[in-house]
C-alpha cells in the first residue's frame, strides 16, 4: 500500500495536461473537417446522381 501512495504523490507533482490537449484539439479539427467534407460532398450539383 505505501508504494501506491508514493506513486500517486509522484504523479501529482506533474501538473498540467501536457501534450494531451493540443493533440485532442488537432484530432477534433481534422475530424470536423473530414465530417464536413463527407457530408457536403453529397450536395454537389452534378449529373452523376441519376
């Protein structure tokens, strides 16, 4: 049990989200762009939709 307390105390010294937040934001932006492209490509007005 004391080992767990030591590990938790050591982990609490590292504050802040680190690189997680920027990675999540980039993935969200890329995903939103891909979703917009995927949804909007169906609205193209061409004659191939017969």
